């Protein structure tokens, strides 16, 4: 019975991934008899998970029936919990976003307020699409770590504006408020899941990939043989504690001295700009009223958009450190693809290109081995889409 369930799920996932497929195509992929495949397709069709979409070309006999996954068999919700902005998306089973909303995480967005707000947004979405809550299969959550995935808890994240985001049983709170089962993983992992799915047509054989987000902190995820790699503890922020300069700086009151995050993060860039402004203030920020200690990232972005060369050099200095960190990861794992995201990566094209150039120049086996770099397909929607995809992969058929 267990083998039957697994086979059925594998056939369904294959149909969903490939879009439109015939029974002959499926028989070529699975070592199953024609009668067994017929039975699985009949069950999936009878349960509404797949549907017939016409006939394929004949190879001499009858034209083969073509199948695809049924988009409206159910719906999945993706929820992103981040420090600055969070998002909620309602997806059909083709991963079309029916509605996607985003909101700011200000000082009033405590866990209780957040959960109530997310539930109201979900009810509005369902109302707009004339759906009841029982049509929703589950809610996938991609959140800032560290986490306890098995217990569905957010542990001790840093830099939330609102209080209360410590030891939060987020899955329990969401389930209690909505009546819908929820599951949790860190946002870097769900972002990589989402991007992997979105790239399935262009890169169908992609097996080994990295995702690195550079923003308020550094976050990363790793995929090997098409599966997310999970460690004993949540690894999302580990890349930030990679030491790139022995005896170097420390960012704040925690973490390693000389860690990558001390040189590559929004807070590190602000600290660098504040230090530089005290030395050459008029060159860096041509606003005499601005106190160096009050220089914030938004102001740096504004100056960058106005082609301030001194500010650009600060971003590029940060990018060079980022490239060193990427090279260390690449030399350990040798992935096929590295997806880069986050506010620093998207701030300026030269940041992105400089980081890549430095990473490749320190990559062992280069140029014989040369990974592909990308900003992804989904970009800011990757976390919420991947969170929904996590639920889809786990659902029973």
C-alpha cells in the first residue's frame, strides 16, 4: 500500500512538473507496467488531481491521451515573515499567484498582530476568489531564522522592529487563527525551492544550487541532488559567521570577530559609511545638516541613485568582501548555479557584477569549472512562492 501511495505521488509530481505529458512519456520514466500506470492515472483523474487535455500526435496507432495537473483541485498559501516586509500569497496547483500582498513590518507588528493581520488578508483573498477555507490545502511559512522546523517555532531572530519575536510557536498560532495546517522552514530555503521550481523548464536537470541573500543579515540555502540540505540546527544565517579576516571587526555584541556579516550587510555598510563620513563628510554625503552617526541605508541608496562616486565605492568595497565569502562557499560545494538576492545585490548592477568577478577569481578549478550566477526568476516573490511549494511537495494525493 505504501509503495502504491509513493508511486501515485511520484507520477502526480512528474505530471505537474512537466506540464503536459502522455502515458507513454510516463511509462518511459517509471519502471511500471501499463496496467499499473493505467490504474494510477485513473485514480489521480478520479480524485481530481489530473485532467485530460486532448490528444498527442500518433506514432502509428491511436493518438495518446495527454494529461496535466488540475490547477483548481485545491489551493495553497505561502507566507513570508521577514524583518522589513512580509508577504502572503494564494496559489493554485499550477503555482499561479491568484493574489499576493505585501506589508511593512513596523514596530507595532508583534507576532499576535501579525497573525491576525495575515488571517484577515487570507479571508479577503478567499472572498475575492469565492473560495472557502476548506479549499486551502495548507499554509507554508518561510521565516527569518533561527528556527525549530519540527516544532514550528521561530527562536531568537535579530533586528525585528516589533517586540515579542522570540520563541514564537508560529505554526500553532497560524493554525489556531485560520484552522488550516501550517509548516515552517527558513526563508532562504523556501526562496531556493521557489526558484528551483520556476527554473524547471530552462534548467530541468538542475541538481546542485546555492541561494545567498545579502540584506540586513546574510542568509543562505543549499540544494544537493534536487533537495534542500538541512543541518542539525537551522543553518540560514551561518554564512554570515564565516570568518574572512582573522582578528577582524565584529558587528554588534554577538557573532564572530572578522565574520563576513561584519563586512557584508546593510548594517555593516551603514557603519562603514558613518566612519568614512567623519573623515570626508562633504565628499560622501553633500548634506551639511546630516550627522555622520545618523547615516542610514535609505540615504545611501538615494546618493547611489544620484551617481555619488564615493558612495558607489563603499558598495563596491562591500561587494568585494561578498565575493570572497561566495568563493569560500563555492570551493566547498561546487554548485551548478548560485542565485543572489537581497537589497545589496539589487542596489546596483556593479555590486552584483563585482561580487561575481571576485568570487570567480578565487574559485578553485576555474575556468574549467564555472558556475552560473543569477538573480533568479521570482526574486522578491521567491520566499512566499517557495513556502507554498513546500506544502505542495508534502501533500497527499
